[in-house]
C-alpha cells in the first residue's frame, strides 16, 4: 500500500463526491448564480434545472416529483417529518412509535415532542437489530398517529421489515416515516410498492454533496413547515434554494439509479469477502447485525477483550479509516445505544468496529485489511488484561 | 458515532511503542482498576526490593489514552521508592505525556490509581501498616470503580 494512499472504509460517515456530481454543480457556483425566485430569466430559468433534479430524485425512489422536498440533509428531513407531522395532526392523536435503534435526529425529535405533551413508545429489537413485529403490534393504539422505523439499522445495517410494518399500518391509517439515510443508493427503494408515507435521506452518503438531502412526503399527507419564510419548496421549506447542492443531489440520484445494478453485486462481494476473512482469521469475534438481511456495504464486527478506539487508531496507522461503537468514541462516553438495544454486552460493544464500504473500494483494499487486521488485534490483545485472564482460564 | 479526538506526538509514541507492557511473574504487588463496561481496565504489577520499585509491567484494556497513560506511568515509577511512587498524581501522568485531550483526563486517573493499588497490595502482603490517608484513598478508588 503506497504511503500517500489510504483506504476509506467509513462510507457511513460520508462518501467521496462523484466527479460527475462536482462537474454538474460547477456552473451553478459560477455563471449560473441566479436566484430561482427572480423575475428575470437569468434567475428564473434555474427553476427548470431544479425541476430536473427533483425528477431525478423522485425517479430513484419511484415517487412523484411534487412529493420531493429538498432539505439540508437527513437530520433536517427527519426532524421535519416527525415534528411537522405531529404538530399538523395532533387533533387525531398524540401517540408516536419509534424503534429503539433510531438515529438521534429521530429519537431526539421524538423527545422534543414529549415536552409538548406527545407520548412516545419504542419498539424493541432482536439480537440483529431488527424490530420485533409482534411487540410492535402491541404498541399500536387508537391515538397512534405516526410510526418511524429506519429503513436499515444505522450501525449494523440490518434491514427492517418495511413491508410488514406498512401492511399493518395501512388498515389502521397510521402514517409511516422511515430514515433511509444509510439505504438510499445502496438498495433499490420503491416508496409506492412499500407504501412508505415519508422518507428522509442525505446526498453525501451516496456520492452527492454535503448539506443536501430530501424528504419524500406522499401526496395528501399534511406536515407543518419547520422553516418559515418565503414560498420556496411549495411554501413548505423556506429559504433561497441551495442550487448547486440540489443540482448535485439530482445528479447523484441519477448516477445511483444507473450504477446500482453494477455496484450492489460488487459491494456484496467485497462485504462477504471482508466478513468471511475476518471471521476466519481472528478468533473470538462476533458479527453484529443480520448475516444475510443487511445492507450490501456493512461489516460490523466485535473483537472480544478489546476496546474500539485503540483498534481504530492502529488501523489508521496502517492507512485504514473505519468507525467504532465504543464509549471512548462517543462524546457522552457511553457505549453505542443501538448495540445496547440489540442486547450486545457492553464489553463486546466496546470492541465493535464498523467497516462501511463504498463504490470506490476495491478487492485489493479488502485483502490488505484482512492481512493487517489479525496482527493489530493480536497486538492489542497481548496488552489486554481480559485476554490474559481468558487465556489463563482456558 | 465518532468524535474527533486529537492526540499529541508523545501520546502516540507511547501508544505505538508502549513501555513495560505485560505481566510480571511472581509480582510483589498487583493493582487492578476499572471494568470493561466503562471502557477502561488496567492491571499493574510491581517488583519491590529494599523499598524501591525495581520492575513494573502493565496490562490495559482501553483507548489510546488509557494505553499511553499506563505506559508512561510505568516509566515514571521504575527505580523510585514506594513513597515517591505513591505521590505520582494524575496530573504528573498527564504532564509526562505533555497533555491529554480534556475528555480523556480520567484515563490518567486510572493509571495512577492502578499503581497506587499495586503499592497498597505490596504493603498489605508484607505487613507494612497503612496510614489512615492510604486506607482512605484505597477506599475511594474502589468506590469510584463501582460507580463508573
């Protein structure tokens, strides 16, 4: 591995912006700087370009273009969907259900609503991080207005049973929102077929620009705006459009739709190779998440007797970037709540490392990682009092 | 999931090439603090001759800072008298590393505590009476361990 090169296995943090996306954006940072709300054509013609971007995003999800609202990313989309829907529909009920493995943009939005008198229930998950459907059914009440479950578990990549959830909700006329930030661009999503009412995501997770995203809201569903001001985004989300970002997001959506059939099988192959390689070569490890029902790019594995940050640092020293669910890696010094909800014991959650692959990764990078990781784990285990104890008791 | 933590060169040196890593055979004193749930665990073993720490080794389960503080603590202590070693504070450990990120300061606490417990263990095994102050500090360390 050349010293100036590094292996980027942290595609859940963000992805490399696709050069085609950058190229598509450039004119809007240069000569096409007009404001779409302007009266003159120099500005107003940009509306035509935004329209195309909206169609590109809609096509990726099989939504109608007027069901797509551009935002600053999935955090805003999730905040808006949950708060905006709850506030607009509170006369119908004040009970919301979310899963116990949501991103903070969902769980903290729900917490916020609690202060306004809403009630929140959480669906427990199984050992794979997948919601327990029977438990979910028991939580449904006459005053339940909204259910929010991520499309895939954000830390281990297990896919949620979206079809089953929406089938249950359809009869009861309860609205369903999903945080699809890890899934859009990695798995085909058809909002019509899956009966999804609201879906949020970010552009930068699938090779689009940062600070971009969208919220899909099915026609007929009423949500209040969170950002008040002008009439942009049909009066639902005020503020002069992030034109370069929107154009870039549209391009990223177009590329994803075109390229997914080729890179999903490639990612799956890399994922399986990396997973199998680690499980084969290193003893006392555990794959977190469902072995099959998971995103094609997630490899989350716990290494017994170890703490994640020191593994991450040794990986960095070998030029490999990844992520961890350890307490030392969180500002709150608490171990990942998602892994905790899955029943992963604290010491195993401490030693969890997530490799998230992207379309730019190669088999060579996977093989290099499989070669280097056992030495790193061995070195740190030699330092670990827990490993020494285990060896003595063997 | 991640949090940007910047470590200085000194910390990275100790993390990459830790000093006195391992476990002493037939140690004269052993101190263990922390638990895997809170994310850090340290075990320090010492050899003592004529009141001087002649050898010391550490084992650590923990982050970069935990490993670096363990390593630097062992280098501070080797060749010191028990009384001198006892007085090594968390600040002395952090200073020897030329500083730690604020969020990681508790790691330096853990290292000096593990060392302290090893010394107390030695004294207990060799019938050296503990002062009231020493008993108090040992109790405090054990209490903190449970709370963390």
